[in-house]
C-alpha cells in the first residue's frame, strides 16, 4: 500500500493530541504539512510535531504536490469553503465535526466532492471506538429484545466566557459554529445513535437561552423518531450546576446505559441482573478512524463516517433548532 501524505488546515487544540498524532502513527500515513493563519503558530506546531512544512495560507497547502489528502480542523464556518477548494484540487477531505453550520452547507460539500470524484470523510470517530461498537454489538445480538426508545441527557457547567469583554469562545458564536455547544457536543451523540439504531427520520425541538451568558442557545430538548420505529428524547443543558452524561437504549427485554464523553462502564440491564463492560479510550482518539480512512484511500474497506452519514446528523440538529432559529430572527 502507498503512504498517504496529509496536510492539516487549522492546527489548533484538537490536533495536539486527539487527531494530529493519529496521522503520523497510522500505518501508511504521514503528516507532511500544516497550516494556520498565524504563521508563527503553524511553525511552532510543525517543529514540535516534526512536520516538515508549514503554511499561513490554506490554498498553498492544498496546492502542495506533496499533500495527497487534507484534514480540515478549523471551526465549522470554514468547513465548506476549504472542502470545496480541496475538491477542486482533486484531493480527498477529512473534515472535523460537526460537518458544517447547517445542512445546506453539508449538501454543497457532498456535491462538490461527488462532482470531483474525491471521497469526503467526517471526524465522527466514535463509530470506530470499541465502546460504541460494543453497544452496537449488544443491540444487534437481540439481548435487550426489540428496541423501544432511547433517552439522551447531557448537562454541562457553563462555558467560561466574559460578556463584559465582548470576547467569547468560538463554539458559542453562531456565525462561526452554527449555534452553541449543542452543535458541538450533541452532534457526537446523535451520530452515534444514527450508527447504532439507524437514521432519524423526524426531529422536533425546543431551545432557549436561559443563562444569557452569550447569544447562542444554552438548553435544547428534542423528540426523535427513527426510521426503524424507535422513539427518542434528548435534553442538553449547558448552564447546569454540574456535569452529567448518560444515554439509555431501552428494549422489551432490557436496557443499555452508556456515556458519550465519559469513561464509565457500559451497563447492560436485563431480568438476570446488571453486567458491566469497562471501556479504555485510546490516547489519540481519532487514530482508529484515521486508519480506516487511510485504508479506504488505499482501496481496502470503507469508512463508517462519510459526508452523507454526517450530513444526516446536521439535518437532525437543524430540525431540532428550527423553531428557535426562526424565533431569534424575529427578535
């Protein structure tokens, strides 16, 4: 197999441990260039991670003949722009989640890559982690019977921000992220549910800005209906007194409880009792998906996370936030 030479656009925090080293450690993969608008920061990253090239211009990295494929690790506001440029250059794209700020942008990204004949992958890496595949395995085995419903509850303490300064983390600036922390954090859970239970066909929701620490929504509730007939509810609160993260999939013979972000054991509950499965997460948490992507680029296997699957999750979040976004435009 040939070595896939990668370039990263946006070598920020997520690339330090979660993803960047994965492109170096995966078999038949090499990180050869990084880009950040601040050239000194790009140079610093390159020197610390032994990357031979650095840029302060994304187009130059995309056009670099030594770069075979591009990882877009910028905030969502730039995902569409850079994906279209990569497609035009004929280079495969691996883009951070959420895929884009809205479903319309996702659709444009998918079309551009399809027209150019290049693959589009999205960093919903939980589809390759052992814990979530264990949950899928249990569901598919029928041990909890026919799945009836799923509940999602994620509570977080308020993100640190200073309204007096007028400076906020990009994750709660809608024009950059598409919304608040809901799009950043709920996207992983909704994608996992798509992977385990199949696509969601209907979604409705309510959202609000309760704490008023920033412009974006900080609480979201939703009702979900899956193509399989499974029903679901979700609550995401980002101004809670403490952190809490639990998902439950309930069947007619038992239930499975697991966390999206924590390291708690998976709990299988049936009439026979409770069984625990401990989870060990890899240090470079994206490396397993990166390896799958590299393998596909070499003609071996298929990635479970594509632009098409990721766009479904963005569509669901759009539907959940539809009423809130409409109301905010009227204010």
